[in-house]
C-alpha cells in the first residue's frame, strides 16, 4: 500500500499598483509597493519565504530580459530532499539584464546565507559570494556576473 503525499501550500500577497502587458513572445510588468509571504510543506520538504519591495519593473522578449528594482528585502529557508539553506536579502536598488545564458546585475545589496540543492550551491556574506552548479556566478556587494550552464 502506498501512502499519498499531502502537500500544503499557503500564500498571500498585497500591493499598490500593478501593470502587465504581453504581446507575442514579449512581456512587461511593473509593480508599486508590495509584500508577499508563503509556506510549502509535504512529507519530504518544507519551505518558507517572505518578501517586500517598494517598486519593480521587468521586461522580457525572447532571450532578452531586463529588470530594475527599488529597495527590497526578503528572507527564506528550505529543508528537505530538494535542498537545504537559508538566505536573507536586502537591496537598496539594482538593475539587471540577461541575454540567453549570461546575466549581469549592478546594484547595492547585502544578501547573506547559503543554499545547497540539486542545481548547485550558493554562498553569500553581505552581498559578496559565489554560485556554483547550474548557475555559475560571482557577486560583490550586490552586483553580480553569472552564467547559466543548462
């Protein structure tokens, strides 16, 4: 007899002002002040996350993507067969762009924490650190250069 896995998910989101447009393979979205929180748990995994930000704009068209963010914070933790880790993020502002597998972010941030999962590992202290695995990257005080390998 096989036991069924019962997963529980709880999420909530609130914000002021949101606009979204989508045309063919392109999409754009802008958000004003917002906050969200969520938790997920099943027999083998648990994850919690909360985040808040004062503004964000993002556009994507095929393999091109760009994003700007105002002040934002988040905290999250994960434990289980899919991975373990915890990360706290605080960012004053950032602008990022990616083309296909290469990404670059310029900003001021103070991410601190570590994660290890089937995609790789990430370690940061006060915005400086590295990612190794599916995403290879190096960060310094919130600015980052990264490459997605697959």
